[in-house]
């Protein structure tokens, strides 16, 4: 009797502790049928954090080159993209063939844990070292973390060009910026966490800046889009660590905002693609990666998808691409994350 | 002619075999050394990483925590693009952070020296460094194990690359060695080619010795060639002489025969004719014997030089020769007295030697007095010998060297028919057998002829 009891208890424990295949939350899904429907060869399932709108031009151009391939793009959060690839068993029966994410650390963890498939081609061989790791992850954009500001708010004043100047400005005129500045909340945004941790590695100025942000009751936001909305409306004057590609897209669309690439250093986020190990269409996924890093793909990314605004000509050493490498695993460590967020909270949240 | 093979190719093949063996050895040893070097390089980085993390282990609010240093993992990415794993846990197995299933290995003895081991993790071979750190929690000492692991692709590639370049160097040496060996062998073989050219350029009647400057190793070959050329010259000389003298000697009895025939034709009475016919018969006899002996000498000389040597009993040869000449001896009332030691063994050609012994016996019968005896003695020993003694007029000392020449007879030859070839044949046969012929005085009178051989054991 006791044994039977123990058996059922064990069974219960195994069932509850086993890999839980959580359904991946999809925010948006767009299907692109093959142009040549008679000879439809395969369907490429892409899951990505990039807005479906921005991906459309790329997918259409790719489909024009590969007329027998249908594409389905699933938009999801970076956490969902990670889960979709990390789960060995596909949640809904269909596996994803390509994972595109701006969360570089999560992408690296997937590769390090053996969840990505190797892909080698002439196109990927040309990538610079910081843009690829283990022939399994491929960076195809360079998007700066910028200071964005409302043009009207700085009509009569010079815009700070570096963090040091920003710190001085905020100290000089606290009343003017009280509750009128914003940055990512690293607790809820993966990209914000990445920028914050990388900033903290670069200089101590970052912590001084965050303390001032705390003192000035800065708004903490989930995403670049939200911060840009508020900037555009003039509800805030300045946002720190906004994704430059989105800001550029807004400005090109007529928004009254300005963009500063900080002169002391500018972090470059690398948007990356990888082929999940569970993909059953890896060859097609590889061809999509080759297209992303090809000259045509890069041209579309710059001029149509607005994922990579034109960077200053010639690198004077202030542009710092975040390296795709094992170092990114450090801030994914649960203890490390807790410690960092706790320090961040004491610098920002607890001062408000 | 046996199948030809190339000395150059064989030498080169053996040299290259040795050198390729050395190249393989070089590759393997460099691979081993490079493998160890790569291991130790990776260990250094892994150990530094583990210790850097160990230093960040501390107590916060009653529980053990660790502030993972960014550099600890980032530095592992500098050497290559290998996967990285880490695990921080108490020695009791309670996970603090990291990959729970990563093996930690044995507990290191000291805090400043991590332990290293190689294992398999998540389908890859990984090198693991484990460091330890002791920390006081609530009055109790707790040991924390910090393990950092990295796959070995970059270091494996490094090892292979180093070993491959070593193999490349080895192959380069191999090619160079082959080239040098080719040149060296060509130079070494040059004297042989010069000898070949010198011989090819010769006139067919040029028998002078080769004057090529040859290295010590080739000198025996040159000597052997010169020796052979000299013997060839002698053989040709002898044949030349033989033909000249034979022509001369045969012409004389034929001329006599012709003269007698002419006389017989002119004579009218039967008396003169009978005397002429007897003379003609005698001249014909002489011519016939001469021809026979000359041809036999040529045959015997040929045999003595060429025929294969067999072990022979000297006593048996003596008996056979004596039996062959028994009838001729009886006609003159001569006895053979044989004193034969049975153990006298020699190597030689039976037909040539029998002919030589028969010639000696024939002479003894011819020149010895009638109703006498001829002694035949065979002695064994280091130099087996056969001696034949008669009681004839003998040969004066000053003529002894001359009797061996062709067509020459001793001073007291009247009345006996002889070509003068007998002793010449004997000498030729004995020379071919590397033996000696000696003429001695017999007591109280007569000639003793001794044929001395070399022991068969000397020439196996």
C-alpha cells in the first residue's frame, strides 16, 4: 500500500516537473504564400521580435528570389522567441525554422546550450567577427542605443552630446527635467536590461546618470515605441537608450524629434538570426539568413525596413557593437540578474 | 640475364621510406606536444575564470551568493568560439547558480589551485576547471565548488593546425631529402658511367687496361674488368699462335707427302715405288696424329677452361689412364707399376685430366727403353699429386722450360712419332686446374713428371 502510494506520488512529481511545453504567445502572424503556387516547395516559419511591419519588405524581396517558398512570420516577445526555440518539443506541432531576436543574450544562450543549428555559406563567411558566433548565430543589423529628444524642448539650448554633458545638464536644471525624462525599465524589457548591463560595464558615469534619473523621477518604459510616442507628443523632453532604428524611422516619418549618438561611446545592438535545432526546413532557413546578410538584404534593411539608420561615416572608436559571445551569458545568470536589478533599483526606483 | 633493377631507385626508395617514417614520427610527436600545450593553455584560462568567480562568492543576508564577473566568461570567448558552461554549488551538491547537471569532479585540495578534467557534456567533449572556496555561514564552514567548462573545438583545431604544419615541414624535408639523395646517388654512380663509356668507346682489338680513376668501392670492379680483359687477350693470343703454328706444322708433312708421291710417280721399277709408299704412309701417319692431337688439344683446352669441376679420385684417374694405354705399353714390352693412395681427392674435369695423364704416360712409353717398367705414383695430402717416372733419356735441365711449348720435342726424339703437342696440353690442363707441372730427374736415369693439385677443400 505504501509502495503504491509512493509510486503515485513519484508519478505526480515526474508529471509536474517534466518539461512543460507552454504555448508560445504570438502577437502577430502574417502569411506570405509562395509566388509560384503550383510549385510550392516548402513553408518557412519565422519567429521574431522585429515588428511584422518592418519585416514585410524583407520577406517580399526574399520571396521574389525564391518563388516556390511560402513564408509565415510570427511576431513575439524576446522571451517567447527564446521559449519557442528552447522547448525541444514544439508546442503546437509545427516547429520554427528561423528565430530572429534583438535579445542578444538569450540568442547566445540558445547557441551555447546547443539549440541552434550550424550554417555555413559564402555569404556568412563575409560577416565580421562580432556579428557571428560558432557559425550558428548571425547578426544582420547594427542598431545604436541613442539619446532621443523633443526638438521643441531643446529649441533654445544645445543638446548634450555625451553622457557627461547629459549628467551636467540634468544637475544644472533639475526642475526643467523633473518627470520629463524616460528610459527603459530593465525589469520588464530584455533590450533595456541588455543596454543597462552593457552601459554598467562601460563606465561609472552610467550609475551617476541613473541616480539622477531616479532623483528626477524618470519615467520607466517597456519599449522604445512607447518612449518615442511620448517624446513626439512632447510629454517628455528626452529619452535615454532608445533604439536608434525606431527613432530614425519616426523622424523620417515627420516626428519632431532629434537623435544623438553619444560621443563618449554608442552601444550597437546586433539583431541576430539563428536556425533552431528542431527546424525541419533548415536549408531554406539558411537561404533566408544568406539573403539577410547579402548586399540586397542589407540595402532593404537600411532603406525600407529602417532597422539600421545610416551610421556616421568611418568608425572613430565610439561605436561599440555588443559582441556576440559567451560574456553575454553572465547577466542571464539568475543571481547576477537579481544583484544587478537590486543595484539598479537602489539607484533609480528607490529615489523616486 | 636476370631481371634488371635500378640501384638509384632502390637507394632513393629506402631513403625516402626512412624519411617518411621520420616525418610521421615528427607529426605524431608534435601533435602530442601541441595537444599538451593546448590543454595547458585552455587550463590556464579556465583556471583563471574559475578563480575569478570563486573570489566573488560571498555571504549576503545569510545565504551564499555570487556576483559572476563579466570577464570570467568573456575571457573564455577570446580564444575561440567554444561553448561555455559553469556551475556553482556547495560541496553537498546544493546548486547556487549555473548549469545544474554539469559535473564538478573531485574536490580540489587547495583554494588557489583548481583541478582540471575532461568529460562529456551535452554531446560535446568539455574541459572542466573546478575551484573551491570556503565560507562561514552561521558559524558553520561551507565549501563551495566553482566549475567552469568549455568545449575544445578551438584548441583541437589549434593542435591539428600545429601538427599539420609540422607534417608540412616534414614533407618539405622529405622532398628536399629526395632531391639531395637523387643528386648524391647520381654523383656516386658517375664513375660507373665513366667506366661504361670508356669500355663502349674502345676498339675491338684494344686490350689495354682501363685507366679510369675509380673510387675505392669501384676499384675492384675495374680490377676485375682489367683482369678479364687480360685473360681474354691471352686466350686470343694463344688461339692466334695456335692457328699460325698449326698451319705451319701441317704444311710441312703435307709437302713431304706431296714430294713422295711425285717421286713415286716418276720411278719405274716396283722397288723404289714400295719405299716411296712406305714413306708416304709414314708422312700421312704423322699428319693424322698431328691433326688429332691439335684438335684434341683445342678441345681439351676448351674443356679445361669451361667444364664444371667435379670431385674426382686421382687414383681412379691413374687406373683408367693406365688401362687405356695398356696395349700400347705391351707392344713395347713395358709394364706399369702402380703405387696409389686412395684418399687423393681433387676437383676437376675428368676428360681433360685423363687426356693430360694419358699424354704423360704416352711420352713415358715412347721415350722409355723397351722391356722396362713405368712407375705411376699417387699421393694424397694437402697437395694431392700424381707422378709418372720412366727410365728413358730424360730432358736436360736447360731444355725443360721449352718442352712445354707447342710442336717442340725433347732432344732425343728420333725414331718416335710425336707432334710435340703432348706436354703443351698437359701444361694447359694443369694451368686451368690451378695445378703445377714439374720435371725432375729419375734415379738412376730417366724422367719423373709430377702433376701437383690444390686441395679440393681450398676451393669449395
